[in-house]
C-alpha cells in the first residue's frame, strides 16, 4: 500500500464537492500507466528559491513552499526541495492524466484551473495524487486495498476488464468502454473485489442477459446481426442494472424495452401498455404470412422479415391488403397458389 494521505480531513470534505465520479472519463495516452507519483525530495530547506542538484538524478531542485494544496497557511508552510513546474501546460497535462487514471472529474473547468494553479511543484502534485487516492478509495471500496499512488484505479481495473472482455468473447476493452457498469458494481461493493465476487457478478449478468434475450424477442427489438457497437450498447445497459436486485433489474429492463417497442410500433402502444407483447399482437399476421408463402413457421425469424416489420410498424387495413403486400415477396412466385393463378391465365 502507498503512504497515507497527507491531506487533512477538511480538505477532503471540501474537495468531495468539487470532484465528481465519472465512469466515462476521456482516455489519454498516459492513462494506461500510472507513472504519476512525483519524484519529490522530502528533505527540508530554509530559503525559498535556492537550488541544489539532486545527488541521484542530477536534476536541479528548488527550495519551494509545500502548502498541501493550500491547507497550510502562513507560518505553518513548510519548505522542501522539489522540482518546479514552470509551464502551466505541463501542469494541466499532469492533472488531466491523473483524473483519467483515478477515474475522476472536476465539476467545472474553472475548478480544475483553480487546483492546477495550486500545483507549482512535485510536492503539490504529490499532494494532489494523495487526494485522488483517498477519494478513489471512498468511491470504490471494493478496490480500496489495491488503489495506491503507484497503482491507479485504471491499473486496478484493467485486469478485471480484460477478464470480462474475454469471458464475453469481445475485443479487450479499457475501463472506460465495454463493462464499465460491471466494474462499477464490482468496485463499489463493501466487500473487497475477488475472483469469487467477479464470477458471481458475471453469473448475475448472464442471467439478466438471458432474460433480456427473451424480452427482446417478445417485443421485436432484437438485432438479427448486431454490430459490435450494438452489442456494446446492450451490455452497457445490462451492466448498469447489476447494482439492483434481480427483480428490480428485470423490471427496469422490461420498462425500457416496452418503451422502445411503443416508439417503433406505435400502432400497438396501447395494447403494449395493457400487457400484450409485440410477438403476441403479430401472431395472426405471422401465421397468415407463413401460410400464404407456404413456409414452415420454424424456418423464419419474424424480425428478420422486412414485410412483417413493416406490418408491425404500419398494420394493413385488412388481410386482403396484407395479401397484396405478400404477393410482392420474391417467394410468392414459387407457391402453389401463384403457379395455379399463372396457369389459369389465358395465353395469347
């Protein structure tokens, strides 16, 4: 474990209101590695501005005030040897990358700029990292034993994210993409994250996914050949429900799909509200479609039939009107009815 935070409790409480938890923080090149700890020298000094050469790194160090991000005032300020940041852009990059690595954001640009203004040296940057560690431990108690200055939230989560992607046969993704809801559920629990907990959460997600498959089928909202983006979007929503009980998660998923179905198949909206599914409402149309085209019912997937989707979205006024639509299907010409009709026509 890393050193305990030097930040006073008052600073932590004040900063909790400033920082927000963000599971979708932007990626950066530096975020994949947590080489964020400042190379500070703890030795005390007395005269601000004097310099020395570090015996190990040959870097030039300056006697600088250590205010612990403004916590120390006046005579309580300590002076230590440290590297100074002369370029504000460097500080901005360090802060931005640190926020990504510890999965946090400021509530506004102005507040981030305020903190960046306090960071003038490795000493203050180290204090900033200490604050991020403390806050991340509070946000992710399941990962608290693993998060340190040397090991960020990103570092802690990456092995779990890789394992999750492999279990789902998806490309390996970062914390900020596929599985963020899953990892949030794993990390926000009061019990330390473990393989046992991971496996239990994965089993819960698979149970919810099986339920979701049935709901999607019943309401005709499943994708026949989903893209990676569609798969990702679906997992993202399912995983966002993992912190709920099984019954609550199922109810939330059903409510969302029913809303989607009513938007797609607006003619059936009131019937859906009354408890019927799109599959039930379309059953007579599907049966007639199969009968007219002389197909086996098990040989078709209704949601893959463009004609049936169009009918569900805009039902014909009668079965005769539906027959006219069916007659435009390329398979109609091979039916016995179509052949008989063709043979009965007079020839010229």
